[in-house]
């Protein structure tokens, strides 16, 4: 075997190995893109500002401003549109509402108004629907108030 033949064979072997590694990298990249899209969907809008809330002095929670603006015609969306000055205590927006009931409302919005909360106490359920009315957050068309 001549030096030229040896180098040619070595070059072809190396090219085959590089092609195999490139195929692995492409497959990993494709899988990463799928995961990135999935995680971005779960994480919400990465550009949405996070808002710290103090609700009634009893509930301290954080959520994305976009969650609070999910229903554009709601009072909540208007309040967090960025057009109004909001009362803050220790860098948290203060809302003089019941903390537990408001947390149910935020979770309802976080789930795109698809999942109504379940209540062990009928009074808590009544308060939740009153909170929806207060903020003018409509139920989805397929949901009925009990």
C-alpha cells in the first residue's frame, strides 16, 4: 500500500466518523428543539413581567402580568395594563381582597380558564364566583356556574 492509498483510506475513515458524529449532533439538536418548545410552552411568555402581589395582607404570590391580563375586558386586565399606578407595599402590588379566594382566581387564569377549582366548602365556592364577578372575569362558554 502506498502512502497515497493509506492517506486516502484514512481520510475516508475519518470522513465517515465525522459524518456519523454529525448525524448524532443533528439528532440531539432536533430533540433539544422539541424539548425547548415544550418547556417554553410550560414556562409561558418569557417576556412577560413577573408581578409580586400582596393580597389582603395574607397571601403573597407572584405571577406573570400576562396571566392577570388573560381576559382583556376584565377589570384585572385593565388594572395590570401598565397604564395605571398601583398601590405597592414592600415592592408588592397590594390588593385589598381575600387572599385565598384570589389565589383560586389566579390558578383559574393560569389554567387558561379551563379548570374550575373544587371547593369542600360551599361558602368558598360562592366567594370564588363573587371574585370572578368583582374582576369581571367571564367563565368560558362551556362552563356554567353551579
